[in-house]
């Protein structure tokens, strides 16, 4: 690659990264009642949002026992489920929200680690 092309590519990546850091996140967390697992999911997601998305997220917590129709509309098959509606692409994270790395990757806040196999 030429120096000019590399420089242009790096500038494009830097600009895209800066734009991503300012985008608002729209999240929906579906829980099932006030169980300990649901409460832990709310705590975990709120903590992650405050740490990584402070001031630029909208988190809606929906109890499927109180709003069962929403489960069908969003095709929720298990709780807790976190849906990242914006920024695109839409993502669904199902299960243990205490797995911080899994949640950060699902929210596109951390790149998926690539394992290099030794030959």
C-alpha cells in the first residue's frame, strides 16, 4: 500500500471512531419479575452504561410479567435480554448480564478478541 492510502485509511478510521463515541445508545432490557437474577441484570447493565456510555444512553427496563405483549413483538425467548436498538446494527444479548466482556462486545464497545492459533 502507498503511504497516501495508508494515511487516508487511518484518518477515515479515526473519524469513524470519534463519531461512534458520540452516538447515543438506545437500549431495552427485558426482565422477568423482580427476581435476584433480574435485579442483578439491571445493576450490571446500569453500571456498564454509566461507565462506558455516561450521558449518551437511554435504557428502558421492561418487566415481561407486566408487559407480556412486548415479548412477542420483540421475539423475546428468554430473560434477561438486552436489545441494542441504536446505533445500528441491532443486537440482542441474552442471559447473564454480569459477563461484562460479553455485554461490551455485544454493545460494540469492545472488539471481539481474535484468538490466534499456534501451528
